[in-house]
């Protein structure tokens, strides 16, 4: 590269005047040695690919690595290369103005933090690239508005299922969106309305097939679930109290994984740990395909699945025009047939598949099930017992890439066409191409499952260890729990932190207000936050603080429909921000002092299997304790110790006095502060408590992170780094042998228990009208879909808001932080919008209509390359971060 550019330089300098062509060529070069972006990208991708290949060729963590490590030459080589790499990364990070202490590599335990640094820097760099691409795209954008406002162009994402990967295909190929202009909102048809309220997710299950442990009464007893304080025939205050007391008994159940017990006691039968004979898939053309959109068909399918030893599953999802995201399609493949289920149509009935999905004797094969597991719970109350995740297998095999299209190529020699991955899956009727696409996603999975099991055994000299490990990893995936994005007063800080911009007080206040506005509106209107107001526009408005409403519009290109609609409201928020005294924001101040946050481990309420969803939407869920530490100790092995000053301070702190379910009473007068009071308050707020960063946790910035989540990538890596000694491994082998025998006995016992449980389940089924019976009934009743005789028309149990609040409190075990400004009090917001049809008087706007009007105004030539890119990115991806490395970038997972 250097050489070519030098050559050119010398020729040019000699002939500058007489050879205008050469001059032009030089001028038109993007950068030395590269004619244009394509050339540069091609070169870059080639380099990345060979690096990836090389790294895949390194000795594997574990035995292999340990062995190599015993050679001093290898050790030295690793050290020096490692240093070089870290230095290089450090420089890149510095160049982008990121924290870059990656090289202080004295201690191994710093790995998580370092990994975090890398992830953060990637976020920053990609975000920046996104914004620049956006700007470059700006001109096009105006003629290209169908993809609703404010998408950022796709960022190159390294993700397991980002199938085109970085090696092939152009952007437009990777992310082509088949977009219908006017897709009816499927939400309108949902019998049970979506619960966007700012309360934690409670499982939707109310009947538990294949139970070893019965479903807690909270779920099985309709009365408890439905009970609301207002139903009690006592004075309101007392009713609330009684309700809280009663619900309190169920808190633990409400947030547990309904199949935790069954999964904990799941043992993989011997047969599945021995070498399989791969069973070739049937050619797609010769395979029967059924499209399932009625209850009868679904019931029949469930019956069929229950007879099989295994089947493959995948989902398609939409996340742009919905707050939480919607599962639009389920694909199922058996060895003989393919099925496509219209989950928009059958949303309320999908739960009947639990009979097959939770049957421990039936293997469910997925590829990269992390999101699927959460979507199944969130939308259908479906759980998976006995999962095999091909993606996990691919990782265990250390294949060069783990995407489905790579596996397809590798095992089936099928070139997949992934153009529709990001299509708008709400479209009905589904175009032929999309059906074919969806079908191919599961059609080959069982064969790949066979092949990979065989290889896992082969690569481990016939020993089942590695295969067992994949089963365990898969089980961890199926133990994941869906966690709803929760808005807290500090959510915005998490997002702001990622922007790596320092805001002054006015800007930060505006950002906070916009963030709250966006969150509230997105929940109310059931739109993604990215649809309401994309983050980069929110930042632009906060930075510019436009004096006029028109200025807000000018910050957005194209203007999101809801921004246009509520521009006056937004203008008021900006004005409010501008009224802040102009001071250096506390964030900036903290940075200066060299402080950063370190997160403490898991949030107990949600257990270790949650991935938290930091993200664009950046809602931390429940607040984990945080400790602020000096950056200098980031990579230190020693636990952070308070210094004397801090100890003094913390001893000054009053101990937390929280009683469970005690409400934070806001004095009535406080609700309506006078202008002067507000100002005074904001001034006080703007003075940072100089000791704040030393305080243990109160008022610490909300932040939750999957870093300590055992299912997360980082955890896995750090585990791998903790090298095991050979003896240790030997010992483990012996223990394993013993426990294997025990396990056999246990398995026998379990299967007895299971038969018993099955019987009792059958009995319980007899009590309610059986699903099949319902199906027949409903056939007569003109396709009337009953969820279950007794459950029809029921709404999701909504935990009382107070209860949730106090549950949070009890978790945090920290004193309620000083009342700060509350942008929105959800208690006062009209929650009716969540539990049924929209309030009739809400004529303010119809987002759908808006979007259409908006589209009409602007031409969208058909077939034009659209920004689909940015399209359907769901907030639900955020969670994917643990799995996929890049946490906060879209399209991220
Ligand atoms: P898949 O498992 O590959 O079929 O993907 C399932 C769903 O995940 C798709 O329907 C998309 O909604 C979503 N998805 C897949 N890939 C991406 C991506 N790169 N960015 C955002 N969303 C994605
Ligand atoms: Mn999938
Ligand atoms: Zn798929």
C-alpha cells in the first residue's frame, strides 16, 4: 500500500503539468493507494478475513492452549504479539478519543473490563461511522422516506446470524428490505393487548405441560392473577394494602423461570450423546410445506410434533413499529415436512405448543436461539425444554464462522439468499419469496444438527464431553428470561454515556427530557424508540438547543412523524433545558476526574440468566448497585477498597430504611412547583455533591450489564482464560465418571416422576376443556379462537405498580435516592392505553395515519435501494449483546 502510493507520488511530481490525467487520478484517489471506497473496503475486508482465519487457527483454549503454553518460545511469542495487538488497539481507541487503558495488562482479571473497553470503543466508532454515513446519505434521504424517519445506516455488525458476514456482499445485499408501504398494524388484532407499561415482565404461562414441579398458584389460579385492589370490597387504602400483601407472597414465583426446575433436572439421554448417523434432508422441492393459520391446524401440528424425537424451529420478528417487538412467524421443520405458522394470527393460541416444546424427550433444534427464547416467552408464553442450539455447536467446533449461511454452505453446500432477513415480516399475505426464505431457515437444521453432533464426538476422540458441553450451553440459553425495558430516571445517562460527548447542563437536561418524552410516547403509541425519535437526532437537538420549533425540525432529516406532530411539546422541553444555568455537566465533570463506573454483579430479582438490555432504548431494568471507582484501578486485581475519606463519608450515611411496599410519598405541593421553585431546584441539582462519586451506591448511575451474566460472552471468555491445571482436569474427569453413574440413576427416577407428572397433567387437562376439543368447538363456532375455555379474553396479569416499585427497592437495598426531577410519573399517565383499545378521546394522532401521510408526501420510487438497513432494528436486540459482542449498535444483537 505504501509502496504504490509512493510510486504514484513520484511520477506525479515529475509530470504535474504535462500529465493532467495522472493528476486527476491522484486527486480522485480516496486515500493513498485506493481508487475509491470499494477498493478500500475490499482490501479491508480481505485483511479482516485473513485475520479472522488466522485467529481461528490458534490453539484452542483449554488443553490445547495449555499444552502450547508449556513451551517458552510459544509463551514469548504470545506475549510479544499480544503486546503489539494491544498497542495497536490502544492507538485506534485513542485516535477515536475513547478510553484506552487496554494495555495496562498486568493482571488477567482485567479481561472483562478490557473486553468492555473494546466493546465500548466499537460502539463509539460504529456509531460515528453510522452518523457520518447518515450525513453522507442526507441528500438521498429526502427522496427516500419510506423507511420511516431516522434510521441510521447499517453498521457492520459481527454477529452470529448476520449471515452475509463481513466477507461477502455489499451493504444493499446484506440488508435488503422488502417493504410494503402500508402494513396494517398487527397489534390492532391482538386479543390480549400489548403491555408496554413500565413494569417488569411477568410470564404469560397459565398451564404447564410436562411439569415436574407444578405451576405456582399465582399463574394457575386465575383468581389470584386477576385480582386487583379495586375488586376488594374495602376502603381503597386498605384494599391496596391487602392486595400488596397478597401479591407479595407470589413475587418470587412471578419472576422465576417457569421451567427452571425441569431444566435443572434435565439429563440428556445416552442415546443423544452417542454418535448419530446423519440423516440427509429431503430436497426442499420434494418436501411438503404447510402454512398454519388456524387453531385446528395448530393443534394438529402440535399432535404431530409430540410424536417426534426432534424438530427444528426458527422465528421471524419485527421491531420497528412496536415498542417491545412482535414475533411474526414461526418456522418448524421435521425430517419430513416444513411448517410456517402465522404467529400474528395465532398469537393467543401459540402456547399450546408448550406440550411439544417442553417435552424433555423431544429435541428442539434452533440456530442462535438467544433472541428466539425471549420472543417465545414474551409473545406466546412458550418455553423450551431440551434445546440444541446449532450456533453453540458451531462455536464448540471452533468453526471459522458460526452464521447459519456458513453452516449451510459447509454442511449442505447450499448457498443461502439472506436478503429477506430484515424484511418487514408483518406483511400479509406473505410473498412467495419470503415464505421460501423463512422455510430455508429451518429446513436444513436437523441435518446440520446430526453432522455437528458427529463432529463434536469425533473431534473429542469419541468422548461425549464436548457434545455434553453444547447441550449445557443450549440449556443455559433456554433458561434465559425475557426482561422488559424499564425506564428509570437515570436511563438517559446510560445512553448519554455511550455518546462520548460532553454535554453542558442545558444540553444534558434537554437530552433527559427528550429521552423521557420518547420513552413515554413509544410505550403509549406502541412504537420503537427509534421510530419515535432516533438517538442521533435526539443528540443533535440536545446539542443545538434550537430556539424555534422549526429548528427542531431542521435537526431531523427526515422528520419522524411523531416529532412533526409534537414539535411544540418538544420545543417546550428544549426551552426548559435552556433555562438551566449553564454549567459544565456533571458527566463531563466526572470524566475529568477520571472516574468511571464499574458494575456489580447480577440483579437478584432476575437471576443470572438475564441479559440486560443496554441499548439504544437504553432502559436499564432494575438497578444494580454500582460503585464508582477511579479509572486507574480499572484493571487492578485487588478489590476496590475505600480510602479513608470514603469510609468516613459512608459512615456518615444513614442506613437504608426501606420497608417493603412502602410508597415514596410525594407531598402534594411538590407536584406543582412554581417556576421559581423549579429553577431553584435545578440550580441546586446542577451543583454536584463533590463526594458523590465516593458514596457507595445511592444516586449512582443506573447501569446494568450482562458482564457477569454466566451466559454472556465475556463471562465465557474470562472463564476460558482461567487456565486449568492438568491435575485439576484429571480430578474433574474422575468426579465426572462418578456423577455419570449417579446421573443414570437420577434419570431413571426422573422418568418415573415424569410419567407421574404427565398423568397428573392429563388429569388437570381433563378438568379444563381440552385444546383439541376447543379446536373442534371452534370449528363449529366459525373459527372462533378460544385461548382456553376459562381464559378467553383475559388480560395479562399486571403486577401492581406499587408492588413492582417496592420489589425494585428491596433489590437495591439502597435508600431511595434524593428526589430529582421526574420527567414523567407513570403512575399518573393514562395506562388505559396499554390495556385495551386506545382512549377514544385520544384524537391527538394516529401514528399509522401519520406515517402514511408522511409517506404520501414524499415520493418513493419503487425498487429504490432503501434504508432498510436501519429498518427493523428492534430494541430486543440489545439483549443480544452478550451473545454477539457489539452491544449497543444497530443492527445489533
Ligand atoms: P433469523 O434467526 O436470522 O431468522 O432472524 C430472526 C429475526 O431477527 C429476523 O426476522 C429479524 O427481525 C431479526 N434480525 C436478524 N438479523 C438481524 C440484523 N442483522 N439486524 C437486526 N435484526 C435482525
Ligand atoms: Mn433465528
Ligand atoms: Zn429466520
